[in-house]
């Protein structure tokens, strides 16, 4: 652990603040603070907000130049400087949104540089629907009518990329060469072979497949759609 995360933790603990209270003051998630302090995240674009919330000199917090302010002075500084915060954002996670028509390759749902945007999901709600790290979640925009009426063109699905075992029935994002498909996967209880099928009956299902021969990129755990 080194760098800005170390100084953030040192200044936070000197003030007796929790990661949760600091996250709320800055307007980020507790996970973001935790990743900074652990060293998993090497920097932050919210350095000025962290400095204001902690009552510290932004230059010291960012580079280590200078000295940490004593707790009493830091508290006074934190009270006198404006806290341009959006506290409610601390309770949400930004999940990358991908276009099914453009996402390709094994890392299609992992490369945020190719995301078409981000969607906000309540952190508490996400913890109820999955135990996977939030970094392993992705949202996809459905393309075509293959999964109608469950998923229509333009509907959004939240995908847990940590859930890859096709023996667990559900709707999965599958990779076929460089094309991504969303299909329902079911398993025969006796043979342990799987069938992948579209919910739209106009599309042909494929049965008696070896689940180990298929490449899953994640399991759909939530669907969002527009009602016409």
C-alpha cells in the first residue's frame, strides 16, 4: 500500500472517520475508498474532494509533498471549505453498458473502454441479487428479437460475469466466434447435456450440447425494459 491511498487512509483515521462517512462526503462508493486505501486503485480523479473532506492540502494528498495537517486543524479546515458533494451517489455503483452488436471477443464485457456508457445501480440492491464483486458486473443492450417476449430490442440486462457454469439454468451471454448471443440455457437432468434456445419460437434451439464446449461470458441476473 503506497501513494495517495496511504495518505487518504492516514488522514481519515486521524479524523476518526469511517470509509463510509468519507465516501459520502466525497460522493463516491465505499468500495472506491477501500480500493484506494488498499492500493488496488493507484489514483483518483476526486483528489480535490478527498482533500476538502479530510481538511488536507491537495498537494500533500496527491504527491506527499509537505506535511499532514494535525487533526484539530484538519477538522477546522474541513468545516470551512465547501463540500461540493453529491452524497446520494455514494450509495450507487456505475456499471458499464455494452452494445450487443458491437461487443466482441472474450473480454467483450470487461473492457470499459468499449462501453457505450454507464448505468447506476443501488449498491444495497446489487448486494441482494449477487455476491460477486461489482467490478464483475456488466449491463448489455439487447439487439434483435431472438429473446422476445422476455427481452426486446433495446432492453437492458444486468450480467454477472462471474457466473459461468452453464449447468445452472438461466439466461446467459454466450460467445460464438466473435459474436455475442443471449440465450436461455437448460440442462437435461439425466444426461447433464444442455439446450440453448431463444425465447422467440421462430429461432431454432440447439439440444444435446456439451456445456464444457460452450463459452459463456456471464449470466443475466436482472432485466430492464420499456413498456410500450
